[in-house]
């Protein structure tokens, strides 16, 4: 049994099956797999679950600091880009354009990090020059932050 380790031997070692992913990352991958399975089960003719309700339910599960940020971001997206579709993505609130994720909220709690993150995919087309941010650390939202996020969200929807 070369190259294999029992769980007792694996303590603190790289998880070979998942290539060194953290427990939180593995959890997110499992959530994504469940999202894809649920999507396939529904099929094209089945009654679809309300993706926005699923996103709001996931936000409601968050600890207060993350929940406040996620709720406010949800409102900013809805106000500035109503054409973006809310959906869960790796168990995180996300927003899609033409079925492709353009932005998402990653709670600090989910990955046990110091701050929450607002991230943008390459589908967001926020290209500006030769370098631009693809994610922002969030600890709170000021009026200026909300205005900047609103402008970015509008740009992703255009």
C-alpha cells in the first residue's frame, strides 16, 4: 500500500485525494457538487426552485457581521443590476449574467478568514489597463464603498 495513508497517519499532511485543499475548500466543493446535482434533477421541465430564495436563505445562515454585508451587497446588486440572476455558487451568494457568474460574496466565516470578500470573475469584464482588482476585502460598507460597488456592478451587467 505504497503512497496511501490512513486517516491517523494523515494528520497534518497534505490530503492526497483533494490536493491539499482545506476542510473549508472541500466543503465548498461539496456544496457546488450538490448545486449541480440539484440543477440536473430539476431538469428543463421541472418546477425550478427560486434561486433568489436559496441565496437569501444562505445569507440568513451567516454570522451577523457577514450577514449584514451580504444583505447590503444583495440590495446593491438588485438596485444597480436587476438583470443579474442571484444563485448559489460553491455555497456562496453569487450573481450571474447569461448563466455565468460575474460576482460573488465570500463570507469570512466560510473560510475562517479575517474579512469577507466581494469577488468578480473574468466574465465581469472589469478590465482597466493592464491591471485591475478582481476581489475586495470587506469589513464594513460606507456610503462611498456602496457607490463604488454599485458602479462596478453596473459595469458587470452592461
